[in-house]
């Protein structure tokens, strides 16, 4: 098949077909497999359980993550019917919905030789269950919001190009796609949403595309107002973000800044080559600003991510440069022009192909392991389809396996409490007991704590807020994150001793139960007077 002759409609159909294959690989096995960041996975599943119990993020529990981080897997839970299918099914739906916007954007602006490999690259970024930059053995849905943010931003950046193929209602569709992707980023992780708004502002410099950019701004505003009318927690979300920002929002040291740049130096070098070639042909100040935006915004995003590699704005900017370069070449197909265009497109393919192959293999590995029920199941009844797997490398398996053993011990410790075991809070990174045992979750606490990133000795929730609805406190002897567990113990020790009694102690847990308030008896003034008249006892 001659890729250059593929029609835009066929390009769009192929993009949706690739997304559908990825979605099936995620959803059909119906289980979640992980080798890393098991604690992060429990954040989302705890949030899913809370949402299914009627709680609303930032209104009923504190979190610095956007509400879609919980509602996307909650939709997966509703469809699959169990927590083991919540993450893969939710991600499958999200990939399909993102592909609809991507199909319009890419097919109308990129030639097929660029559009197809670039779209497959971004769809795999969104779908693959690993943290970007890590090995195929690092299976995890942890921090999935970063991959979604990168992919959505990558597709959004392609809108910088003016359409090659105009469709009916082109500007309307452009605005809808831009607004949808921006809202997705805003309500999943705010930093990506702010970059998206910055890009829409940049688009106002293009007189030919200003109309849809303004319309997209209006749609984002209208969408935000509509969401707030149901969510009613924007202010609370900002407060939670500021609380976490007080811990991890400080400026990085020069060594850290340089280190991040050097780790991504090869990607920046290739991107600079694309930008230089394109600017050599276009000589456009606006294009220069765009490439600077791709480089700068991507650098700022990866600086605040738990991620060593994967600045996806660079391949997106390179795709735009390759397209602009091809458009700027002389119309008569001279040998030099044809060679330059083909060489640039091959360089783009070389830029993104290794990651695409890596992510496709990882997605296939997860599907195979999930389909065959490999690994150790989480020893909590409602999380039995979440499985910890050891691959060819030991990695974190011994630590997580021992942690799962402690969860089984904790479940047995809670069992004698019966219905009184509701509203459990764990003094650790995350607490999986409410979701795993089907207990009523407390209100007013947080889905996760991370010492040095979301809390420290100076920035944390007041104990009256955190424990306002907590009946049972679980203190781990084998925490999933030792620094966090120790920090929480030190911060809340006094409140715990004043309001809770140690009910039980096991090999791995101390179980505290809320102390019942002392009974008080009303007394009349006459009773108090009689008591004062009775002489004190002198003893025998």
C-alpha cells in the first residue's frame, strides 16, 4: 500500500481501529496485572470505591489529583463489574474517546506518512500500562494520568498546523476537539491543562485559526462552569493543590535542572534538528515560538512528574516540523525536494518507532499475563482480580509480596469488629481495606499521603479534619512507604492517643478504635450542695 495515497477518511478509520485494538487488549482479560507501584494502583481503586459509595472528590475526600483520575476507572468498574477490571476497562474507554478527537485532528492536518506512525505512537503512550521511560517489566497503571496528559497534549499540538483537507464545519470540529482535550487535561492533572490553555493562547497569533481557538476557549469556560455546577469543589481542589504544592512545589536546584535536561539530551537534539530544518524553510517567528513552547512546556511538565524520560511534546513538535517542511518545498517534485521530505519523514519514524515497539510489546505482555491469571492475587475479596507478578527480574516483588501478606493479616484483624469496622483509615501511603473489604469509607480524609511530595511536618491536614469521620485507625508495622508511615505517626500521635484506644495488635498491625465519649449525668444544684456537706473520709 502506498501510504502517500491513503485518503484522510481512511487515515481516521485506521487511527480508530488501532485504538480499538489497544482497548480490547486492555479490557478483554478483565484483570489488572502489576509489578511496580502497587501503592499507586490502590489510590485509584480506593477512589473508585469512594465514588461508587456516593462520595465526590475534593468534597468528601481530599486529593491533589483531578476528579477524572477517579471517575475514569469508576466508569470501568461500572462496566466490568469488579475492581480488577476498573483500571484497564476505564483506560480502554478513554483511549477510544481520545482517538475520536485524534482522528479528526491528525487526518485533516498531517499527510498519511506522518499521521499514521505518529498517531500510533501517541495512542500507545496513552494505553500502555507502564510509567514512561521504564522497562517492559515495570507493568503498572500507576501515574496513568501523566501518560493521558502527554498523549492528549501531543494531539492538541498538531492543531498548530493549518488544515490540509477542509471538512464541512472544520472550525467547529477543531474547536470541539481542542476544548475536549483541554478539559480532559484540566480535570485529570491541572499542570497539563494549564499548558493546553497556554497553547490555545499561542493559537490566537494565527489569524487563520483564531476563530476556532476563541471558540475553544469559550467551550472550555462553559464546560468548566457546567462541571462545577455538578462537582461544586473547584475551590476545595485548589486548596488541596496548594497544600501539596507547599511540600513539592518549590523550585528545583540547578543540579536537578541540568540532570533532567541531560537525561533527555538525545531527544532535544533530534527535536532541534527538526525545528532548524523547518525554520530554514519557513523563516516564521510564530513557528519559532511554537517550537520553543514545545521544548519549554515539556521540560516543565517532566520536572514535576515522577518520570525520568518521555517529553512527548518533542515528537509532537517534530511531527509539525516535518509536515511544515514538506509543505514548504517547491511544488514541482524535484529530486532534492523529494529526498529532503522523505528523509525528514524517515527521521521522524526513527524518532518514535523504538518507543512504539516498546509500548506495543508491553501492552501485549500485560494482556497475556492478565488473560492467564498469572501472579499473586491481592488477599482482599474485592481485589482478587488485581495480581502481583514477578517477571524475569525480581525488582520490587519481594517488598510488594510482603506487603500483600500484611494486608491479609490486616483483613483478619478487622474481621472480629464486624460492622463496626467501617470508616477505616490507614496511617500509610494508601489504605486498600475499604475497597478490598467493601467497607463504608470515611469522609474528610485523603486517598493517599506521600511524605515529601504531598505532606510533611509543616503541611498536612489538621487531625480534626483527617479523623473527623474515622472510626478505625490501622497503624502498619510493615508499611508500603516507610517514610510516609513514620511521618504520619509523628504528626498524629497525640490526637490518636487522645481519641482512640488500641483494640488489637497483630504481627503487622495495630488496630485502634474510636473511644466512646464518657457518659455524663446531669446534676441539680441541690445535689452539688449535699455533696459539699458530706465530710471527707479519713480512712480506717
